C-alpha cells in the first residue's frame, strides 16, 4: 500500500497513543459524562470615572459619571454538549446578570450572535437572551456602571436543564494548581487533535477542518461602496484564516444593499440568506426583519479637482454651492472655472449622510449625463450622478472645476484631486468625539434576523469585532465600534 511508510506509520501510531492518553486522563479524573454547563467570569473590572481614576477619566465634567466603572464579563459553554434555546429554564429570557449596588448605564456585546439591541437592562441587571452555544463557544458582555466601587460581586442567575451554571476561576500565582486539572485536560485534548489531524493529512490527504470560529460555505457582502475597500481586505483576511470559507464583496450602494437583503430574506423567511448588507448610517424605515450590528465610525470628506486650489470651504459656502447659488469658483476666490457637482445616485449612503449631516437638505436635481454639459437648460448648475465612490473620484480628478465627496481613505493615492476642509476642520479619526466636523456616520452591518451561531454569516460578523477585524478597519481610517473609544462614540449615535 502506498501510504505504508515509516513517516506515516509513526504519525498513525502517535495519533493512536494520543487518543489512548486522552481517554486515560478522562478515566483517571472520573469526568462527569456529558453535562450541560455554562460558566462565567469577570475578566475586567476597572474605574473609568474621575473619582477613582483622575488621570484617565473618560467622563470629564460629568458628575454623575465620576464613579463610573467598566466590567467585562465572559460567558461560555464549558460543558461537554451544545446548549440550545430550549435548555434555558426562564420563560422570557436566558440568564440574568446582577451587578449588586452598581447601576447599568450602557452595555455592548462581542462575539455573540446578537447585538446590544437584544439586551434588556435596567437598574443593576442585564437580561441576556436565550443564546444557543456550541461546545467551547463564548461571548463577552461589556457594561458601563455607576453607583458602586470596583470589585462589587457580579453574579449570573437563571438555570440550565440537565446542567448547571457556575463561576469559572482562572489560576493565579497564589493558587496551587490542581493535578490534571481542566487546563491539563484541555492541553491533552488539543495535542490529540493536532496529531490526529497530522495523521489525516499524511494518510488521507484530505482537507483539514477549519479553525474554531470559522464556517465553510459562501457569503456575499453587499451595500456601501464607500466601505468596499475595507470589506475586500476583511474578506481576504477571513478567507486566509478560515479554509473552506468564501466571502464575495459585491457592493452597489447602501440602500440597494438593504433592499437586496430584504427581498432575498422575504423569498425564504425560514432560511436566512448568506448575505450581509453594509450601510452608511441606519437603514430606512420599513424593514423590521433586519437586524443591525454597529461596525465602525466612518469619516467622509469633500474632494475637488486640483485646478481649484482651495483647501477649505465654510459650511455656508458648501451649502450655497449645492443649492446652485455659486456656479463659478471665482465667486469663492478660486479660478474662473464652472462648478461641476459630481454626486452619487439615490442608492448611496454616502450621499444620504452628506445631505443629512452637511447640507441639511437634498441635493439639486440631476442635470447632466456626462458631468460636463447641462441636459436641462433650466438647471442652475451642472450636476451628475454616478454609481460608485470610485467613479466619483475618477471623474472629479479628470474634470477641472469638479467637486464630489468620498469616505476618508478613498482617493488618498489618486492624482488630480485633493481634499477640502469644512470650516477649517478636516476628517481626522483621532478627533472623533471632540471635533465639530460634521461629515461622519456609523457604519452598520445588517442581516436577515439573527444568523445561526454556527453560520458563516455569524462568524464573519464576529470577525468584524475581533482583534484582526479591528486592525483592518483601523488601517483604512475608520474607528471600530468594538474599541473602548468606538464603543462610546457608537453608543452616542
């Protein structure tokens, strides 16, 4: 037989020995067979108010937040079997988190198949939904609290049928490690899995299973064209980490993405489509089945052709330009060139944010198909509409006198155009939350309902809030909502 070689025999024998050792350890420790268990532990309990942390208080000048604290709670399935919604004993929710005398001011979750909108909180309690958890799966709850000191006990109550709810304990320097404790069992099992996979690769030559947290299949990500460069990098990174996962990025605008998700979900409401729609700002009304996840704070800016040497415009000047009151740049101290408005179509979230945050009204009607000549002789200014951010950037760079808008990182390497500030302010991630710069918005990810915990949709959403996902988002000039500063800004809306 071709596979019988010294290397393969050693690999198979090693795998068999690993299996024997694993079962030996489990027998010696008399492990309780296949119980359902949910464990929890506090991973962070720290002051963020001025009273206990004057050098790093996040809420300067807010007396009611002087004793603010942050608590990070990890909830995990550390039993032998998966837990479903039907395993929770409470009728209206899954578990209750109690923070003692401290009062809950705000909450967020990471790594969970639900958003903070699914949480009910009041007083000192947070009610968690009935979350299905596979073996080893976990999520984290971040709570902003006031009214009590750091170290106040945090408890979780509820109940699991045929199982138990308990506090996890991480070994410290003062503890005596147990003989063949949980960590030893975990190491043994992991080593066994490694050698079994090695033997499988050598003998069977089949694909290895994907890493934990990954799922196989194909997922499509649509929506915002301004966020498309980030999505392409996120998809590439996720595919590198997760064998068998394919993430397709096909963006046509925020509104178009929301409509596509709603239409595909309505065609098969019992089977959620493998589709995520990214939107610059919240979805329009009328889509109650869609569930949102806040991803990042995106900054946008105005760009003009390099033939217009202006580097700053007042907010009033911007509004006059887009009302059609300024038709030549010489009116604003620029060259004798006609103003050409290069805009996005009605599906664009970037345009919607521009109208709402900057103009305070809609842009004028479309008056040109080629962005140069008026098709409507009654129009006060030349204005055209294009399908994507890349098209806007290319057109503004090519047409003297053109002005358009884009997200922060787009166009940073293009020639022929430059950014223009508003009232002396330019988009700057470091100044989010302190600068009055108006052109910014939260980026939302929408799904049809809550995706199954083991689905590729849920896995990719979790990746957006993970360390690797946050790094990609930050590289493109956005502020991830999952960071401490992003959590505060995204919570403000």
